[in-house]
């Protein structure tokens, strides 16, 4: 779950939530934090990291984001199966500890502004961000990744019967 920066107003909510009824009342009409899961991932420092992030982002309903502490997360936008039709937790007594510990003080409804510093909803947004990143290492990662991808494409699109001779010249072998 996304932890939002705590505002003074939200901090009061931490104190206000003392029992289940109050908890439900505070969440009335909202299901946002039960509609996704997010997991921490490696910050991109290698071509493989970039490739992995692109792999996440080419899937439907998958985002990647970065928090204020520069931690990276992959987010799967997928509704919890325990949410009932009225939008309440249908598994309240058994809900995982993660759900129990999550406070309205940290949630989007009671906080202004996004929790994430950067949010990527597709691979194009991510690659554009890398290309314009302040860090020269990240910019170079994007360049190297594009070069690697172009080379891979060239290799794949080469005719299967094309070979190089001992001097590195391309030759084409006849098929029988
Ligand atoms: S904790 Fe916040 S985001 Fe989650 S359901 Fe309650 S009000 Fe909505
Ligand atoms: S178990 Fe309940 S509180 Fe936890 S994500 Fe599912 S519906 Fe929300």
C-alpha cells in the first residue's frame, strides 16, 4: 500500500481511529487502498533492471512509481477479492496485518498531493523520464539500453542462413 506523507490533519485521524465503527466511518464510500498492491523493486542501475521495469510496464494495469525516499515500487492495480459489494472489507476479522496497520493518516483520501515522486503508467513514460533524468548514469542507461535493443533486433532479423567468414565478411549459404 502506498504510504502518503502525513499532514497535521491526517495525524489527528490516527488518534481518532479507536474502534472498528470509527474506522469504517472514516473509510465510508472509499475503497482505494484495497484496489491495488505494490511491492518494492530494485532501483534501476543496470540494463537488466531497465529491462525488468519495461517488462512490468508493458502489462495491463501495472505501474511503477518512486517515493520521496527514492524507493522504487511495482504496483498491480487489482481489486482485493475480499472487498464486498458494498465496498467494505468482507474479511475484516481475518484481514492481513498489512491492512490492519494501514492508517487513514497515510492514505490518499485524507492527504493532499500524490505519495509518489514519479509515476510511470507505461514504458514510454519511463524511457522518456530516463532520457531526461538529472543523473548522467540514468541517461546513459537509457542510451545503452536502446543500443542493446537495436543490436538484439538486428541479430534477430538477420537471415538464418547468413554467416560471417573467417575475415568477418557476410556470406550466405545456400539451403539444400
Ligand atoms: S484507508 Fe483511506 S484509501 Fe483506504 S479505504 Fe480508508 S479512506 Fe479509502
Ligand atoms: S483484506 Fe480487507 S482491508 Fe485488506 S485489502 Fe482486502 S478488502 Fe481491503
